[in-house]
C-alpha cells in the first residue's frame, strides 16, 4: 500500500503561475505555455516502509520536488497525497500539523540549532508538538543511542564532526515519530568514508524501524545502494522508475543507458536476477538408481536433493550414485553431500565468483527457510557479467 503519492505534479516559478495553473487544469500542455518548469507532470507512489530514491543531476528538479512533498513549496498543478490527504487542499495550520506528525525532513547541511545541545536538537520536533520535557528528552536520548551518539547529548553541534552532526539530524527526524522521512541530499556534504558509514546506518535503521523514506541524491551509486526503487529525473520529468536491477538491465532510453554504463553490475545485480530452475532435483526417498536416471536425462554430473517442503537437503553426484547402484546400495542417505553453502536471493554477483569457480555444481539459491529457489550455473554468471544477450555457447567462448 502506498503512503505517499504524487499525481501529475508540475511546478512553475515566475509571475504567470496562476495563469499557467488554470491552463494546466484545463488540459493544456506545459510545452505550449511558453514557460520553464522546475517539475513537469511527475507522478509516482511511495510504498509504506520502502526507501524511494529520487535521482537526478543538478537542475533536474529533485530538490523542488521534495519540498512539494511536505508542503514547503506549493505545486502549480497536480496533487500531493500523504495517507490519502491532499496537501494542496490544506490550510496553513493543517499543513503545519502534517509536517509535525506525518513527515520529517533531514537536510543536506544539517540545519541544527547552534545554541542548543545535541539532545535538545534531537528533541526539538517533540518540543514543537508540546510534548512534556522529560518525555521528549527520554525519546531523543533513545534515538541518539540508535544513531551511535550515546553520551554526546550535552555537547553542542560545533563540537561534532560533519558525520556526527548529520546523525543528530537523523535522530531529530526519528524522534518526531513520523512515518515518512524526506532526506534531501542528506549525505552529499560528507567525505566518502563517512558517507558510506551513513548509508550503512540508514539501511540498519530502516531494517529496524521500517520507516518510509524518500531520499534525494545526484549520486547513482548511492541511489542504487539505498533504493528499493529509484525514480530518475531529467529536466523536471520522470524518465524511469524501477529497482536498481530493472534500471541497469532494462534502461528506458539512451540517456538512462549512458547514465548506468559505468555502474559495477556485480554490485547491483543479485543472485535472484540470474538464477535458473535446477535441471536435476531428486527426492531423498529415491534410491541411487533413480538419481542416476534423473542426472542422465538432464545431462548433469550432480543433482540437488530436495525434501517435500522444497527445503534443500544436499547434493548427490553421478559418479558416486553409479557406484552405489553397482554395489547394490538401496538408499541415497549415505551419498548426500550436505555442506553446500547456498546463497540468498539478495547476494550480489560479486560474492559469487569464488563459489562458482570452486563448485562442481551450480550454486544453489535458498530463501530464509532454506527452500531451494533456483541455481546459478557458472556459464550463466559469465553471461551476466559480460552483459551478453546471446547464447550460453557465446558466454563459454568469451570465458575461453
């Protein structure tokens, strides 16, 4: 379910905004109105609990867009809805209440009060809501602990590093208790190492708290690392919305394709994006003869042993199974190799190189309950890494 939605949002700055708004509401095309718009006919929805990244270069309209999402900037036309409430229809008082209770914002340059302590800064959102001092300081203390600033509450912002100041900004947004967090280039002022630490912190907090986050960035790597889905902006328009894998493997146009051309595919693509259905699977109740037959039919040197609940038990190999048939062995149990070290569906391809190279069988992919989802043959991994659209034989030739 979506918690935040933009419907055909356009923003034009200048003297003719009222006229432009009327003509847009009447169905006019922005291109026929002789004006320049910061945001043009943008529509998207943000699902509850996801990190939705808006990515674009300078001048693409992303900062204007995020300010419309919490009512700081009024759209020229279109609607912004939070939990079904249209911000464009609210009175100033009602809009302030939405900003206090529904949406928090984390700014690029921290926006901390220099004369207040770290704890007082973190508790400020609750102070505005008239929460009693003891209660708001208790909550702020807890969120300072969550962002790694336990014991720093009595310091002042100028005593903290840039990364620590941004942690205070995040703690302040979390203390407010809103479900939606808007983050406008929140990490772009930080040096690369601190920036990566903050990205990891955000992912950890998201996993623990399940907030809905709209994250603005101009950095494609940051967008692909953080975003459950990404909206790419160009000249005020959304040109593609999708997961990192979808944007990387199926770009909407040449602009997006050029934008993602230098992305390290091995850090974005995951096991789930390249896995295949296993060719040879046997039931643990079958004997060696049935296993040999299954492997011959699939022309494989091994087979995965999977229980009735689809849980991966292990693997058997053709050579050992054939020998067991000759020896009159009637059960598979003693032949099963159980130490397979499977991977999860979200495992990056970069982590699969050594496993594929060392394994005689395709690498198995399992879910959290240990159920077999698919396998990754070595040739499939090679094809994915080489971005080959041809056959498996082409991938093998490329490897040779």
